[in-house]
C-alpha cells in the first residue's frame, strides 16, 4: 500500500469535521474523493500531507509524496524556473534530474515560453500549471491533487488527464479531491465525504 | 532566493529610498542650530553632552528610520509567503533551514540599511565617529528586526502586523527614546524597558562622545536575542510538519 489511513478524526471546537476516515491507496490507481464545499476535503488533504495533525487515527505513507494544493501556492516575485530550482532543493533532487523534469513538464503543459517570467505576471491558468508541475517534479509515488483543474482551459484539462494516466501506468497512486467530478470513468474508486465519514 | 524576492518588491525599494531621505530632510528644514546641553541616561550624572538641536535630531531620526525599515522588512520576510514556505517544508525543506535563510537575509538587510542610513546621515550632518554610529544603527536594526520577526510569526494578517510595528516604533523609537524628551520624562524606568532604549543610547553615545557604549551594546544584543528566540520558536512550532 502506498497510503493507509485508519480512523482519522479531526474537530474544530465542537465542529467534528472528520469523524472516522479509513481508506487505502495502492500503486497504479486513481482514487477520487468528492464532497460539498466545507465537507472537510481540504482538511483531510492537509492531514494526509502532514500540514495539519489529526486528533485521532493513524496514517502510513510509503514513498515520495507530491502535493498540489487547491490554491496555487507560489512565490509572486520568483520566476517559473526559480520555482523549479527552489523546490528541487526541497525535494533533494540533483541538477540533472531537475533539468530533465522541468523541461519535460514545461513542454507537456505547454508553458515553456514563461520559464523566465515572474509569477506575478502570469495568468491564473499558467500559475495552476506550475502549481501542478511542482507536485510532479520529483516523480512522486503518491500524487495528491486538491481541486487540480481549477483555472485550466480545455487543452490543459486534456493534458492533465493524459499525464495522470501516464503516471498511473508507471505505478503512481493518485488521489484527486474535488467538489465536482465530471469524468467518473477515469477513476478506479470514488469516495464521497459526507458528515465526516467516507461513503 | 529570499533576498531576491525581497528586493524585487517595488514597495521595498521605494521605502528604502524614501523613508530615510524624507525623515532627514524634515529634520534639515525644521530644526535650529541652537546648542542643547543634555544628560544621557546611560552615562554618569555629571556628564553633559553639548550638541545642536539639528545634530541630535539627525541622530535620533536616523535611529528611528532604521528601526522602522528593518522591522517592516523583517515582518515582510517572515509573514509574506507563509503558505508557500509551508509548502516548501511539506516538500522536504527543514523549518530550521528556512529559519536560517530568513535570518541570513535579515542580517544582510540590517547591515546594508545601517551603512546606507549612516552615510546618508553623515551627508546631512558630520558624525564624529561614523563607523561606531553605524554599529548603533546595526543594533537598532537587530532589536527591531527581531521584533518584526516576532510580530510576523505571531500575527497572520499583514495589516495587523504592520499596525503592531508602526505602533511600537512610533511610541518607542519615534517619541520616548528622544533624549530631549527623555531627560524631562516622568517614570523613566518604563522607557528603559522599551526595546529601543539600549540601541538608541548606543547610537547617541557612539556618534557624539568618546565614552564606552559596551553596556548598552550588550543589553541591545540581549534584547534582540530574546525577541529572536521567541520568534524562532513560534515559527518552528507553526511550520513543522505533523
């Protein structure tokens, strides 16, 4: 198993956001978690990636994690290329892998021309491409995507799914969290987060 | 990267260029050359300093602008990209590595601002011991930079953070530490406990006298390290992965 969660619970004051969440992700699978706005999807993602602690429960992660947050979390005054360098240091990947992967992602998502552009000058869609590319830079074993296609145009949306299928074939476990899932046939399993539990 | 991000912000460059020049120009046009003998709190009671109103005002306003600028930039360094820094940590960066990067950037900013304001002040009014005066500006930068880091690590919202800085800088450096006000102030003990007391004393002693400022320097460092330690502990606690 790439990810195993057991009996995860999280409350904010009296509001029990997550009550008893248990699920597993295996290599080479795409899993979706859907839920209404405010159902606790992002809180669950934060707990899985380690940005937030759970009140109760166990999480076992095996392998490298790639996390694409809902909002493009980028440095407004750095360029696209500088982001790749900065995050490559965080991931601990070497110069050769950085060069190969950044070029691959820039070409695949068709934004190579913005390589030297500062984030503050990019459109929301291009920022979202970089947001996703950072999660993919170190070739993760588990890819966690929180509302990944916000701001994508149709072509980018297709590119996103092509790339996701390519990763699946390579054995990557993918978790997509969204409030709106239009292409259910692309996913191996779908959970619904409702009243703090997965259905 | 942290320093690069800082200097690419237009507001940072504008503030750096405008604030010290504006403060010192105001002093130039509003103060007189009359001599004002006064006692300095951290020197012996029988020591009187003879300096013109213009001279002491230049020194005092140089200290104030240095404190304000460094404090604001420190807040900017720690608070501005909080969510992205957190993402970096999730991706594998250690919070201590990030803290060290921020601190190194801040130290460089403190030294550069102190040199810039020191030289600028000297252009308006000849400082007797310029290099020692710049040391005083480095100390106010260190104390108020550490205060800026503390505010930034405690307060999430930018506006509230800026308000906290402006409030303390205004009351402390901008008003109570003015030696002319201090000499006549009631309850001087309160003023002595404020963060700018020791760095202000250092800056004035080093700029216009030959007396040793070692006690003020040590106390300034101590004050700065207390702020710094608290800010780093809070930053580490908030940024660590769970």
